[in-house]
């Protein structure tokens, strides 16, 4: 697999580990941004796609600049786009084999594309493996560089745009888009990899290796991703960074990607859930499942490609049983499940509150009893029709790779800040409690 065959398709069934030859390792260098304008932070609109429930980011790439919709993948390794269709740019450069950029991309081998030279098909280029993490499909592709342009921000509005002239990304074929939201042309990986968006953007502009996401629960109004430090202001003048509480981020020692080298850690973001409470009562769980073992199994990660939180079967059963019993105590009656949900209730006796439907609160207890990620009705309940609402958690079966995958619905309308330098996650209580939402960033430009 070292000389990557660009036609090779790998449907990744975990844990598929490709042993890849390491070539020359040069000094990792980063591409400085052009000009003297040094933004303090950057801002990207993120919209929820109504039919796939994927979160779609809007970025500008190429020369002349084209606006692209790409699916946001929190744990993804890098930006990859379809280079086969409509890729026109005067600044496209394939990354040469044995170059410093190839080393930064992980030295996954080199490839020669046999077709006529064009974006995604050149000779003696550095290879990598773009992955569609929705369908778990990976394929070999060329590493490339092109201009990436994003809006700067002062934390309150969009500001002048800032360009990274030689942003490193991966080229994928058109078929890799299958399963992604309509109108999208790739995926934006916000993972820990050295060519992930957070690392490249912070290196290009010398800002803190931090980023934040605030996903909107509305499919009509955009949420936001910030690269760099706060403030993160939402209308009407609510500074959400002030509400952050912190918990350590953990590195899973074993890669969770479709194709990876042996011994390579995961690029995804794991946190340490120690216990779970429903209405302040601890749910009995098998604690072994909550830690990451030496083979990389277990633990809790955060994912934007799972629409709902996925719990290993025994955790799912324990949490839903506790929830059903607490709901019954509040005279909320259970009704038949509505796929993909098994646990649904009549909306009779469920009241609307500022924090969503009045249902039992689920708390993820982190490093201590006082550091708790609270999930209120706004993030736990999904209305499937006017009379029925379901607990928005799904059963992950026995022996899943990761025991708890906190999915998109549970992330909406809270601010999450990932600090790669100090390896900690900042998270807020639902912003609904502070009378704002993730759709309230004022994208009006002051440029
Ligand atoms: C690609 O082609 C170049 C030039 O023909 C050759 O030197 C190189 O070994 C080839 N690389 C691979 C991986 O086949
Ligand atoms: C707890 O989970 C671990 C890991 O799956 C398993 O090996 C062990 O048997 C479980 N313990 C109990 C009491 O079910
Ligand atoms: C539930 O219903 C019973 C019988 O109607 C009533 O006595 C009780 O107060 C109700 N409990 C709650 C929490 O509403
Ligand atoms: C959004 O920002 C612009 C530019 O600062 C400002 O003029 C406008 O009033 C803001 N919108 C709201 C609703 O405050």
C-alpha cells in the first residue's frame, strides 16, 4: 500500500490497519499566510442539512475563489474535496513525494496517476487516504495545496477575509461524496492531525491552537465554527466563552480512521465520562467500558458525523431504564418507538420550558462530581410528531469500538472549545439557558 494505487477503494471495517512504509521524514514546515494581515481568529458558518442531519461548513478555496460546502467532521484528519469534477484553479499544486509537506501529511507513500495530468491526477505525488466517515469508505488520493480563504472575526462579526495560499488538503474522487449532504463536495476534518484545519490555520496565522464549534439546532439558521481564541459573542451581546467549564481531552492510542499506520494514535477527541446520572441518581454502569483500553476500545468521544448519541448496549439499557422510570414518576407515559429511537413518550404531561421539554435531566459526570455535562430536554428529546417525542439516543450494540459517541443533536446550542495545546475541552450548559442560541452569531461583515 506504500505506492498508493489511486483507484484502490477500501471499505473500512474497523479495525483495518494498513501498514504503510515510512519514507523520508523531513522537518515539518508550515506555510505562512500572505500579507501582513494577521487575524486574531477566523469564523466559518455551519448549517445543519435537513435531510441527512449533517453539519455543513462553507469555506472558500482556489483561485479564483470558489465557495464550497463541505461536511464538518470534528474527528476528521484533514480537508478533502472532490478534485475530479469542476476543479479549476490557477494555484493548485500537487504535493511532491518526499517533500516537507508530504511529511506533514504523514508520509503515506507516493503515487503516479496514469491519466492526463489535472487536479487529483499527477505524477510523483504524495498520497493519502481521504475517508467518507459517514459511509466509512476510504480511497487513495493525491495530497495537494491550494489557497483557502476564510473570514476573520473580532469575536462579534465577520471581518476581512484571510487567505492561506498553500493550504494542504486531500483530493478525492467524485464517488467518495456518496452519502454526503446534497451540494457538498468533501469533508472538513477538524481532528488533531498536523494537516487538520485547526493545526494548519493556527500555524499559518500564529494564533492559539484552539477552535470552537457551536452547532445550530435549526436547519434554517447557521451555527458557527471559530478557529483561534475567543471572545465568542452571540446576539444579544452574550459572550459565551465566559460560560466554559473544562475537562481533559484524551488521546486514543489506536487510530480510529479507515486507513492508518500501525501505532498511529486517533485524531478524534475523547473525554473522560466517569458516570452517568438521571435526575441526579447515578445509573449503574460497567466502568471498564468508560475507559479506553490498550487496543483503543471503549471510552467516550465527540462526533459531528453521528446525528445522535450512540451508547454501547449495556449503557443504553441502563440509561434508558433509569430515564423511563424517572419519566413515569412524572406521569410521562411511554408509547411505541419510532425508528431510529426505541424510547418514545406521549407529549401529554410534557411541558415546554426554556431548556426544552420538561423531562428528566441526564448528566455526564466528568473528572469530578462537580464537573458535569448536563443534557436537558432541548438536547435529549426529539419531537417525531406533535404527540410523540423520543429520547434522542441510539443503541450501539455489543462491543462497539467506542462505548459512548456523543452525537450532533446533543451538541446543538452549546459552545464547545477544543484546546489542542493544553488538551482540554471547554463546554457550556445549553446556551438556551443564557437566552441565546448557536444561530445568533452576527455574520454581518464589518470589513
Ligand atoms: C513515478 O514515476 C516516476 C517517474 O517516472 C518514478 O521515478 C517513480 O518511481 C514512480 N513512483 C511510483 C510510486 O511508482
Ligand atoms: C465490563 O465490560 C468489559 C469490557 O467489555 C467486559 O470484559 C466485562 O466482562 C464487563 N463486566 C461485567 C461485570 O459485565
Ligand atoms: C401523577 O398522577 C397522579 C394521579 O393522577 C397524581 O396523584 C400525581 O400527583 C401526578 N404526579 C406528578 C409528578 O404530576
Ligand atoms: C450585526 O452587526 C452589524 C455590524 O456590526 C450591526 O450593524 C448590526 O446591528 C448587528 N445586528 C444586530 C441584530 O445587532
